[in-house]
C-alpha cells in the first residue's frame, strides 16, 4: 500500500471491481467520477479521519459528497462484506488462517454525533460511545466485527460473533465457519454460552469470575488486542462520526478487508 495507503493497487482493484454494482447505462448529468477514484477518496477519509467536505479536490477523487454517496451505494450492495469474504477465502487457500482457535474481545470508542447503537460509556465518564466486538482467528485476522452501544456487555455478543463468521471457502469441501476453540476473558463467563458452544463442537476456553485466569490464556489472546490496534489505526474507526451504524460498519468491513489484503501480500516466513 506504500506511503500513500489510500492508493488502490491493481491487485486489490481486480478483487474489488467485480463486486461493485453496475452504473445505469444512461444516467443523466455529467460523467461520474470513476469508482476507483471514489474508493481512494473513501480510503483517504478512513485513514485520515477528515470531514467529508474537507476532502481535497486536488487529489482527484471527486468531492467528499460524491465519495460519501458512493460509499452509501456500495454499503447497500454489500460490497465490503463481500470483499472481506473473498480475502478470507484467499488467506484460507494460502494456509494463512489459524482455525485451531478464535479469540473474542470488545473495545470502546467515542461516538461524537450519537446515532443508532450508541450509549453511555462505562469507561469514559458515561459519554456517548459505541463498542466494537471482535472475533479473530489464532493469528489475529479479523473474522467479524459487531458495533453496539458502549454499555452492551461483551458476554451478550459471544454467540452473535461466532455466528457472524462468514462461510470461508478456499479449501476443498464445504466452506469453514467454526474454529476448534473459542478463547475469552472473564467478560465472556457464561455457562449457557459454554453449553451452546460445545453443542456446536467449539471448545470454550473462557476464564471464570472469582477464579484464577486459565494458565497461558493471556498470551494466546494477545492477538485480539493487536487486531484492535490495527483496526483503530484507521483513524475513522478510533472515533465514530457516522450516525448510521451501517455506514460506520462499511468502514469497519473495508478496514478488515485491508488488514486481510496486507496479510495476503506478506510473504510467509
């Protein structure tokens, strides 16, 4: 991605372009800015967290309003969720996903403009915020992120995260959706959830309140903290500005896709 990470290279564009909805053949008005340029405008906002109206026109990505409309259009078409799934399949085919375990955790962010899925943050003087709930594989590759209000407990999202893992192709046989084990801290302590996970043939490795932490669990779960650091390195995700959850989640899916793409490009040690 280079020093200008918002520039879309040919390989990434080849994966994404087939997923974009077609333009109407005879649309009125001037010829629209190309999808590739608009995507670079969206990425510029994702990386730099600037207001849409401050997107510099001299970059050639169109106006902020044009890029926002394109993001909205692509979100409604499910483009970024599809891209994330395509890249997970590529990683799976390359043997770069670790299905032996998955890790779950939550992270708070401030929501500057309020909106859906926001609430008083228990870690930020009850200021309005949201929470990212993340499940990643054993190497920290993001599989699913759910956005909720900041006051939603982690334990309530355990099964939603597991069920949110998309079917990942790339290997012979049926697409894979289940890790062998699920690792979580005491915030995920729930016997009903443990029972449900076992019924799905997933081994729960979750610390219990009032008992010492499971030996070695912290070291194994460290990857999920690294993944949050990668996600929130995209400045638009470190603070939430979108009132509509689906637009914020479009940015989240795009960021997850970019993390996967980097790992796909990285040579195996």
